[in-house]
C-alpha cells in the first residue's frame, strides 16, 4: 500500500470558545489532487493553515512522509516542500509584483545589493508559465482581485513545492483564467506535485480531484473517491441534509422607485477605449434585487464604486435617490444619502482585521452610541448584538477577533455593519465570493428578507446561476456599456452570456 505523503491524525483547534477542528484524521496520497469540501466554518482553511505552518498551536499529530512534524512557521513548512495559496490575498500592495513573489527570499548581487532585474526576469518567466502578461514591475495594489490572485499562484510556484495547498484559488478568476489554472495544475501533477484543493464549486471539484474529503462543523465526515460519488452526495455530506433545490419563497412585490441612474460614464485616461463606463442608465425599486452580470472587466465593480462615491475619478451623469439628485464624491456622503456598499474584496476593503466582531459591526454607526462626549459601550454592544441576532451570525460573542470567523460569517458582519446605517439602497459586489453552498443559501435568504423590509438591492456576481436565483431583473454589461436587461422570467444563461460577450467597435 502506498505510504501517505501527509497523514493528519486527531487534529483539534480552538479559537477562544470557538471550536474550529475536533479530532480530524485522514491521509493524502503522493501525486493526488485531494479536494477538501465543507461549508464555511467547517474548518477547511484552519486545517490547511496548520499544514502550511500558518497556525502553529494545535492538538494532534501531523506526519509528512511518515515522520512527525510540528512547524513553527511557514518557512518550516516550505523547507518540507509545502506552500499555500490563501483564499484571502496576502500581498504587500506597496511593493511590485516581482517583490511580492520573492518577498523574504530576495535575490542579491555582490555586496548583498538586491537584484531587482533578476527578480523581475524570473517573475516574468513565472507569470508567463501562467499565460499571464502582468508587468513584474507593476505595484500589486494597482491590480484587480483576479490579477492579484495570479500573483499569489506565481509566488507559490516559485517555491517549487511538492505539496501545494490551494484555498479557493479560482474564486476571483475569469473563465479564461480558470482554464489557464487548470492547465497549470495538470502540468504540476505531471511533475508529481501533490495538491490539496479547497473549493465550494462542485463542477471544479469533480473536474480536478482524485479524492474528496468532507468536513462539517470542524469534524471529519468522509473521504470518497471522486469517480465513485456524486455532487449531490458530497453536498449532503457537507450540510447534513439534501439540497435539491433552493426555495427562497415568493418574490417580493415591487415598491416605489428608489434609485435612478441616467447616462453614468466614467473616463479611463490612457486607455485606448477611453472609458470604464459609458452611458449607463438603470432604475431600482424598493423590495427588488437588480442583478448586474458581465465578464471580468465589464465594469460591474466600477459601477457600484461610482454610485458609492468611491471611484478615483468623478463620473458624469445623474444619480437620483428618492427623486433627489445626489453627487457622492466620498463614501461618507453616499452613506449619509442612504447608500451602502459591501465590497468584493473582504480582506482589503471590508473587515478591520485588528478589531473584534462587535466593533467590526458597529464601526459605521458609533454616533448612535454616543451620549454627550462619551461612547456608551453597552449601547454599542446592543447595536452589534442586534445584527448578530438578525443575520444569525455564528460567533462566540462580540469579543473574538473578526478573523476567527468563517468567511460567510465575516460577510454577514459587514452586511450588518451597513444595515445599522439604515440604508435605502444596498450595493453588494460579488457578496458570496468564496462562500459554500450552505452559506450562500443563508445569504440569499438574508438579502430576500431585507428586500421584504423595503430595501432596494443591487448585486453583482460572476456566477450566473446565483444571479438567476436571487435577482428580480438582470442588467448585463460588456466593455463598460449596458448591452441588455432581462426580467427574471425571460432571463437564461445563454441570453446573458450572449449580451456579456458583445464587443463594441466605438
């Protein structure tokens, strides 16, 4: 029998009063692609962080090539040939692409001067192996999420790892980039690399994996040979019940017009096209979800940023909220007017990682807890607890660090933060990125519930089935322009993709 390259034996981990893992045991075989599946909060990422040396304090035994190891940091894991591509991006935004790839392992010339030219050359070769043309001297912070994810992958590849952990690596990639990643994975496997692959996308798991291990509530549930199981069985193991179809109940009746956008345009200086958005018009009514579809680069995020006053350049056109013209040039102005935005990049632009759960929720509503010159902590806690209860956030109170929560529960905290501002319109930019099927269903029900209270919601998503499930209407963007709008009764994936791939010659 083949000796496991990794053997996980009775691993347990607690964060304060929260149990992340309990007595988890399974083996990983050399050269296989082993998928790790489970809902948000199942313990997938925690377990992989233990394997890669990110988390060093835990109970249980970890064996690599039959020998017990206990890493004191990521460098120990890397010395054993183990590296991880995190779900949440881990780049230093002020450094170049090449500097990020070689961070902590900088190449040097004589007299120990850093050899930027060699690092940029080798970074370019790594990026080329990913069919990626990002200039290695570009600042990482200037790149969109999809490109930043590719930099993380190149960084891991530069370590020549024999065991590679991929935590939701395709969550921010376009279809073309996903296919490119599949080719890279095939190449790595042909060279004997073992891959542990976390994903909530069943088609991806069944396309790539040899075996699938399911975790639920921090515990090992089962390991299945991929060819001997089905997506419905894996989903049932993940959530402990069948999810044949998602029933969100009847759609909410449409209320009054709450938001109107007329001929919104956003310039793109230095680009051949000249604009990121051009002549976008839309209407949003109370109680409805307007979905925004489009491929990466179509302008989905830029549209929401313009509405929220977060675009670098000032857009042209008109934005009317409850019939009144507004011109938000800063998120604070948009918030005051009645707009709220949940960004696509939870780590960089969403959570305050050094603060606890309670403060992350109350951050934008502290004025509600101020009496005279003092902040009332009891009132602040009451505000936060109201959202924990309303959104069913799974947390051991308000004091745990926000990073100890699962991605889905972190997202609920951000939604709760903005709900406390009593918005008229909620803007959600790819809100379920990296979220599993069970947590997605919870978020969908939260969104529908908010609409039943009269809120208007605009949501973008890179997943068409999500938009078709959640939206009342779907607007399609291509190359910064509106190409179609469908009532949900007439929308299909084929119609949306046809509109999303339309090219403009002017």
